[in-house]
């Protein structure tokens, strides 16, 4: 039996060399639940830790496709079916050149606890490809998606594994993949979430991750007798999560001053209003342009190759990608008066930065709690598909609010110590207990 986190981590690192992001994600969870495990040693006796870090299944496959010039290209596809103790595998597909097994194992591992926190019956999984959608025509995207699904279809199903979107996979890609699945299986099934509204999608699914992160931040602020009114907010990214986080912050009376993409950050001291946000949505979702065009149009500052964390803000919501706030940036945010950091993205905060926030008493909402709204509404999309009916926008939004509130309460229950709440600890313990107990119930499988 392991006697320390370091001893356990040594085994994980030796077994999974060169998967740094996976090590990082596992260490964060194990460190924060270790005291709980020592108080409840039956989990260690039954080797739950060893089992939970080993995916139930990993599928890796060739994805050949033809570009518009007729050339053959080859990418690598993956699906990590991590844990099905509490429901079918569920988690997004990411298309980005940085995708490899370590990245998808980190995301799949996080997904197990996140899905558990939602209270819905969903296991953890993640998948994707090192395919780069940037600069590709619609035809090339379709060609790739069809080839990707031509292998993936045999491993997924409405009661087995239900993928969704993530970085580089939005409504367009889900549509192409759904079409190919239907063609291959001759079955109209709820096998993907994030579908179009005409063919089985749920209202509020596109908004859910960004809205949910802001609902979670609102709960954290409320817990401290505060709210979003008049708060200055720095957001990173300008994709799905960032866009709808921005929309919800504006609705709650906050002022969003930054957005970014992989080439730089825009800083708009006047705040991004509804009309400017619409410009960004058109720019990113239709024209697929660069964020710099916003600065050119509205005459605000553009910080080339820089992230938003130099901006003065009360609340920071990182919504781009993993490891996008380092220790120095965290210190800078604290120095500038930032009082709350909420992860819209998955693991955007490096461990040194998390330490800075916790030490300095900044309210810190980890992604597996704060961005669970996306997968929660995916779960609601699955329910609607199974019942063959659609809920209204208001119904889904209410359910999303309730779920985020409930996740917040679970974090408080397991993370409160004295007057403060350690949300990392709270989220990890609450997420772990349900999955671990289910694994124990189901025997050695
Ligand atoms: P999108 O592809 O819609 O947007 C991603 C944004 O992040 C883009 O602005 C992109 O800029 C930027 N970005 C991506 N990679 C990098 C990088 N390496 N460096 C700097 N910027 C980068 O993705 P989503 O909005 O869906 O996802 C954002 C984050 O939220 C991810 O961490 C994802 O895992 C997480 N998440 C998403 C959910 C969802 O429902 N979509 C659910 C839960 C979490 P550029 O265009 O220049 O690449």
C-alpha cells in the first residue's frame, strides 16, 4: 500500500513516461484527496488509485484524408475510454496539432471527476486528433471528419461512449461526424452531443460551458457576500467557452476587458459590449479570423504574442487551453487586485500559479467544477434524445444553474476549512467518492 503521494506518483510516472500533463492532473487530484484516503484506507486497500489512473481502454487509429489539391494526408486519431463506473464514457473530441496521448489522458482523467460532480450518470472519456483545422476549407474539414468517424463509429454508441466537442471541434465538425456515423450505422442515435437544434441538439448546449463557469463564479462571489456588478473581468481565448463567458459576465453587470487567441490579446478598457461580442462571434465562428482584427476595428490595444494576465482585473476567467497562467502571471494578477480566478478551460493554471492563488486567499475555482456546465448540458441533451423530446431554453438554463449551484455546494461541503473554501480539494474529494464507491460496488473490474 502506498504511504505517500510521491511514492504513488513515482509509479504513475514510470508507467506513463513522457505524459507530463497527465502526471500533472493525477498529482493535483491525489495530493488533494490524500488526507481523505488516509482517513478511509479501504480505497487504498482495494487499489482504487491504481485502477482509476489506468484507462479502461485506449483506441489509437490512422486517419487518412484528401485535401483540396488531391494530396493524401495522414493524422492520428484517439479515443481514451477512461472510466465507466457511473455511466457511458463521455467527453469531448479535440482537434489541435498539440494533441497526443498524454494530453488526452489528462483530459480524460479530469473528465471522470467532472462528470461525477454534475450528478448525472456519465463516465469519463476524451478523444481527438493532431489534425489542425486552422486554414482548412469546409470541404477539407468534412473529408477529415468523415475519415475520423469511419474508424471511431465502431467504438461508440448512445449507451457506450458519447463524444462531444472541445478545442477545434464545434457545431460544424459535430455535424460532419454525426452524418458519417448515421451513414455507417444506419441509425439515428444520440451518439454525439453538441448537435444542431434540427437534429437532436439541446438549447443552451453552445452556451453551457461559458455560462456555467460564470454561474459558478457567481456562487463563489456570493459565498463571500459579493457579486459581478461593476467587476472588471479578464478572459482568455475567443472560442466557444470565452464567447459565452463574456456574454454572461456582461448580463450580470461585469465589464470584460480582454480576449485572446494563440497570436495575442486585445485589451479594450471601455469593455466589450453586446455589439462588439457579436463582431467577435462572426469573426471567430464564420470568418475564422484572428483576434487582432478586433483591435483594428475598434482601435483598442493589441498585445502581440501576449496573454491577458497583465491586465488589471477583479476576476480572471482563463478559457483558452491548459497551462496558460504561470506562477509569475499569477503573482501579477494578485498584485493587481484580482480576487477570483475561475477556470473555464481545462487545467489552464500551472501548479505554481494555483499555489500562489491559494496562499494569497484568491478564490480559485478549478476547471473540473467550474467548467462542468458543458458536459452537464451534454448529459441533458442525452436525456432529451432518450425521451425523444426537447426542453425549452428556460428549462435547460434553470437545470444548468441548479447543477452549477449543486457542484458549488459539494465543493464547499468537502473543501471548507474555517472561513475559507479550498475548491480544488472540495471538487476532487466529492468527484472521487462517487466514482470510487461505484467501482467498489462493481467488484474488481
Ligand atoms: P475553441 O476551439 O472554441 O477555442 C479555443 C480558444 O483558445 C481559441 O481562441 C484558441 O485560439 C485558443 N487556444 C487554443 N489553443 C491555444 C494555445 N495553445 N495557446 C493559446 N491559445 C490557444 O475551444 P473551446 O472554447 O471549446 O475550449 C476552450 C477550453 O475550454 C479548452 O481547455 C477546453 O478543453 C475547455 N472546455 C471546453 C468545453 C466545451 O464545451 N467546449 C467544455 C469544458 C471545457 P486559436 O484560434 O488561435 O487557436
